């Protein structure tokens, strides 16, 4: 039974969003509350003390201004720390409680000598502000009873002290109304909390799906062993860069790189040794491909490529020399090589200023021919391609 009268427990994430919701509509609610207070003063001006009404209205205006400033300040901030948001939640509840006390004071103006319409107006005001609190404060549930209990209890107290016929029955009906509002508020709050919980869960799943898709896309474009771009990624990038260079008429360079006698290296040192060799060469390529627009890729077993946008032949040859020289410094043994006791590379260099779109295959053929010549002429060298 007790659990039925209490809101469901919520996570910190949901609770923080509940606090944001009540603050989000706070300014509008404060202005409406002020408007209701002004109407109430105007309604009871003929039947109550003017001084008492003005004092009551002054307190209402002061508190409303403070709460408006508080609400505007919160809404301007971007707060992610739950402990800080929690403190703002307590401040909101305190504000609603003080507002409820001020509204409760209105009940003590009641006198049985009032004409019947004014008595009805008082009840209408109290049921109205309770209904308004239902919509505005229920998202952060504790703010709802904090606001409506003070005026409700004050009105019940005043009504029970009346000796005239019908007040006891009227008070009983009002209590039933208040209980129904409380129960409805609990249900509304719990449904909203569940909706927020589902929303956050869906957002989390969406983020996980997005991250999974990103990782899959990255895996589709990456060589698993060397972590370089793979052939699929290289082809796509080379095509895009070819078309871009065709528009701006800048030179585009492509290096095709082959590890000399790699099959023999694998036979001598095993596949694990071969894999280590491939990883080392890929690291050397990454060390010498420093610009964000450059790309190093593995597009075959022991075959690599380097795309150098807006790079002339001289600069491309310089990059190729740096790659060969860095590999030479490591002196990786290669007993099965026919040309050197250490691991070596053959590199074909192609440089073109594209003349027509969608013909990136031309520079590929040129780089491939240059690599073929480098291998045919004895390997361990750089050969530049010639357009035929």
C-alpha cells in the first residue's frame, strides 16, 4: 500500500531530466501564477481587507520574481553533473513549497459572511492551482505535494472550523478531490518516468548501433594486420583525388611498393616473421606519409601503395627515397634475397595532372609499369613511370 502511494524509483539520468522538465516550463508557470494572484486580489477586493490583500500580493510577487530569475539562470546553464542538478531540484521544491504556503494564506481571509459566489470562487481558485500544479510539478513528483499540500491543508483547516451547515460535507468532497489528484499524479509521474527511461535506453541503443556501424565501416576500409587502408579504401580515395585534381589541375602522385623476394622471406622466417615484416613496412610508410591528405594502403600480399595529392614527381621520388632509406636503417635480415642480405623494397612512382574525369586507372597503370621496371632492372630501386 505504501509503495502504491510513492513514485517509482528512477535513475540519476531520469531524475536529472525530470528536474530539467519542471524548470523548462517554469517561467510560463510563474507568470500564470502571478496573473492568478492578481485576479484573486481583484475578486476579493470587495470582501477582504485591502491591506492584507496587498501584503499577500507583495509576498507573491517577490517570490515569483526570485523563482523566475532562478528558472532563467538554470535554463541558460548546460549542467551535466547530477549532483549539481540535484541541488537545483531541491531549490525548485523549496520554491514551490514557499509558493504553496503563500497560497495557503489566502484561505485565512475566508469569512462566512462572504456572499456565496465569493465562497465558490475561493474553492475554484484552490482547485485550479492544484490542477495547474499537477501538470507543471508532477514530472519531478516531490514538487507536487510540496506545492499543493500547504494551501489544501490551510483550506481544510479553515473549513472544518466553520459551524455553518454544509461545510463538513464540502470539506469531505474537497478531500476526495485532493486524494484523486494525488493518485493521478503518481500514475502520471510513473508513466513519464518510464517514458524517459525508454527514451534514454533507445538513445543508448542508437549510439551503440552508430558506433558499431562506424567500426564496421572502419573495418571494411582497413587492413586487419597492418591497420593501413585496404584496397577498397585506396581505390575510392584515388578516384576522388583524381577527379579533384582534374578540376584544380594539380599534380597527383602514386607510389606502388613491393617487398623484394617476400615469398622467399616467408619460406625462410615463417608466416609469423612475414607478418612482422609487413607490419614494420607499414609503420615505415606511416612515418613518411605525414600530411592529412596523404594515404598509405596495403592492396595485396606484399604490395603497398602511397597516394600523394598535389605532389610533383620530384617530391614523390623524395618520399620514396625516405621510405627505402628508413627501411635500410633497420637492417632486417633476408637470407633468401638474391640482391641483399637485408630486406629491400622496389618502388614505382607515377605523377600525372589528370586531364579527364573518372580515369584514375591511368595513373595506376603508370605506377604499375614503373614498379614492374624496378623489379625487372634488379629490384631495390625506384623507377619513375612514363606516360605512353
